[in-house]
C-alpha cells in the first residue's frame, strides 16, 4: 500500500539562497511564507538560517540565531511543526530550547560534544550524508565507486556513533543528500534517487529526499531555479514512489496534489 510522505516546506531566512534570492530574509516575510506553505499542504516547515550552496558565504551561529529566533518563536506559538536546518550546535541548541520538532543537519551531526543534548531531547534528527566533510556544499568530484555504497557506509558509521551516545535509532531520519552534496554531475544524484529502496531495506529507517530545484535537475532540463518546478515535481513523485517518507520542497501544493492523485490511482489497482 502506498504511504504518502510527509512534506517539509522550505523557508530560507537568507539573503543568498540559490532558489529564492532572499525573498524571505525578514522575519515578517519568513513567517508569512511559512504560513502559506502550511496552507498549501506542508506538514512541517524547515527553517534555514544560512545557505549551504557552493556560492554562499559562511554564517556564524550568532547570526543564524538572530535570523531564526523571531520566526521560530512565532511558528512554535501557532503550533506549527518546525524543523531547523543548521549544522552548528549553537543554533541547534537554540532550536531545541525554543520548540523545534526536528533538527536537519547537512553534516549528519558530526559534533560529539553535542550528543548529550541531542540524547536529552525528543526531537527527530534528519541525518544527512554529504561528500563534504565540513562547511557548505562545494563542487568537488564524487568519490569513486558505488555512490549508494559510499552513502551507506557513512550512515552505518554515524548511526552507530549516535546510538552509542544514547540517541534512540527510532528518532533518526536518513537523507542521502542530492545535488552538490553528491557531486557536481547529475549521474550520482539520479543513481541515488533510483535506488532509494536499497537504502530503506538496508537501514529500516525513514528516508527524507530533498531534490527541489537542485542543480542535477536543472542540468538535464536547462531550467533556471525559478523554472524548475515541473522537474522538481517529477523527481519528488518518483522519490515518493521509491519509498521516501519525507520530501523537502519549495512548493508543497503541486506535490500534495500529485500525491493525492497517485494515492487515488493506487487505491484502485
């Protein structure tokens, strides 16, 4: 039976996002956009106080928290489920103290000194793989060999460290990474997208997929980020069919509609 994935709606509280160019940088704009995303079908709002694309400037945790604080406070007060997208422990600590339900870490929680705080919380942890060991995405080549096996080895090691620190396995959500987090060529992202089932079978944990407006889709369609909606929707629906439990997207409404149609069709087969 097809299980509809939960939808994370993306809110970039940044001036340098590759996808929306700072449209939601002010607290007022970010809060209003988050409410629209929920109205359009997002189950969770993913707040990003720093861009992670290769051309973005690093942001210190103090600035991340300054951007995040008023938006998180407003949404938490309204009972909206919030995820915070940051790899900085200081920002993650602020998020946990102010009502975040999820932490989304592109480094896969690589700060052991923060593990006791993670273990003491009840937040779900989105454990992302990337070929970069630190900082933002960059344009380095993908590692040689089977990319899915590379991703799997990372997950095995990191899950083991988190479980050893007292973080229950059932709080983890796995994100294999997409776009530059897997390398600069489209092939690696498409390979992982095609083999989500293998990751799900191997780990028995929920998967999150974030392909919205990513470079590998734009490479095969020739579209700019603002024109990549159709390509994103196609990849998101295929990810859902392939077993994704969460999908992170800029546009929840078309995805929610596509999932409703797919569910109606599957119910009659």
